[in-house]
């Protein structure tokens, strides 16, 4: 039996929520709430629609006074914790959505609520409308959060302020000038939590798409401070590495001179959707010294308009001994996913050595 994400909003989930609300609000009308939740069109609603629906319905059962509502939400979370329910459960994302939807005009109350709720379920999406509306005031609050005792609040400060957070609204003024969030990243570069440090790396990667030189400077300043900071900047520079950015390649000592691609072959020149492209090649280090080699390949996917769009995939990054030659076989699946639609016809694949695109070849994608 297949399981859909939207089914997180199930009768069992609402039973847990209403049990907690009854404990906090003795006069809470559980029967009426469930009747309104399970409307005639509930089954047709997708995940985000069910989240928004839950936000809207629960609003009608909470006080008009926003500060009072915040206290009820806090107590409800405490009740759920007592029962061992929730704690990072995706279905509880309606809680930050509630703050985003109904608290945008209540800055002080809402930022306090977000600080509390994010320790139960992440608020990285909900915080972004507050950045857009309150600008530097909200960024200043997030700088405070970067020093918070909870790693989940610290992570909110970096993840929520990313200029290009996936699936979330963009922050145009941070894309244009990320200077205001750099102190947040500085505060977190030695964070004890990998969860937080990975968020810092993701923020750097966002910044690199618009301001590569800023990230290059950070990479130089943080390099060698610790194993952890080296990992942050490596992950934070992943887009620059895939783009073959000259300065970042130089920073990591990646030079394609003397590294030779041999016998590049496509073993499956015709494939169907659901199958895998298989290709093979050899890499030889013809230098008299050991060399670091970063191997990647680019798929040039055919778009609906007939043009190609490039996506780079990493194979490996390792030291090749002087004179060493290694044979490699790889596969690239062409399985339908929600984030990519395949178009039939000729596609290309190109091999990349230390950021330099080498030999390419074509293959045909069939129905």
C-alpha cells in the first residue's frame, strides 16, 4: 500500500492534536473541530493545502488576542512533549505557518513564538516573511539567535536567513547584498552541532551563486581553522566547484594538467525512461608527482524548447599516484522524479576533470 505525504494529516494525527488542546482548553469543542477539519474536499487536498486548512480551522478555536493564543500554542506543545509526540514531525509545520499567517503584524510576540516553536518543529519557512517585512530588525534578532543555547534556534538563524532557501520565498535584498547575515555565519562556523554547520555551508552556497568572491574570501579566511570549518567551506563551495570556478579550483589545488581522460564510451547509447545510462572511461595521471583529481560528469538534459540544461554530478575526489591509471564504470538513472521532467531525443554527457570539461558524447532517450 503506497503512502502519501499528505496522509501525515490523518485521523490519528488530529486525535493527538485535539487531545492536547482539550488538556489546555477544557471548553475546546473537539467534535466541531474534527467536523470542520474533515470537510467534503479534505481528501482532495495535498500536503500544503492540508497544512493551510489546519491553520485556518484551528484559528477559529483560539482567542482573538494573539498573545493569549501564543501561550496556548506553547502549552499545547508542552502537552505533546509530555506524551512523547511530535518533536520535528513534519505534520506540525502548521504551527509555524500559524505564526506566519496570523502573527505578521505582531513582531515581538511572533519572534518569541518562533524561537519557542522551532525547538519543536523547524520554523525556517515561517521566519522569512518577517525578514521581508522587518528587514534589519529581524536580522538583528537572528544574530541574537545565532548565540542561543539551543542548536535548533541557532540553526534557525542561519537556515531561515538563507538568500535562496529551496521551496521557500526568496529574500531579494539578501541576494543583492548578504553582508547583514555574514556575522550570523561567523558566529556559527565553530558550532558544536553538525546540523547547524551544514546550514552554514548551505547559506554560503546560496551566497556563492550571486557573490562568488565573498565566499572565496570566507574560504580563504576559514581554511585550516579546524576540520569542521574546512568541511563547511568545501560544502559551501560546491556550486563554484561544479561551475569550474578558476579561483576555487586553485584554492583546492585542482589542476587538470597531465590528467588524461582515455577510452570514454557510452555503453548504452539508447535508453528508455526508467533505465540507466551506462558509461566507462579511464583516468591516467601522467605527471611525475601525485595529483588530486576531482571527477565529475555533466548531463545536458534536453528541454521542451529543444535547448539543453546542464546538471553536474560528482564521481569522486581523491589522490592519484604518479603514473596511476584507473578504469571506471558509472550509471546515471533516468527515473521520473517530481523535480525533473524528461524530454525524449538526443542528450549529451560530458566528462569533467578538475573543473575542466573534456570529451562529450550523445545518447538517445526513448519513450
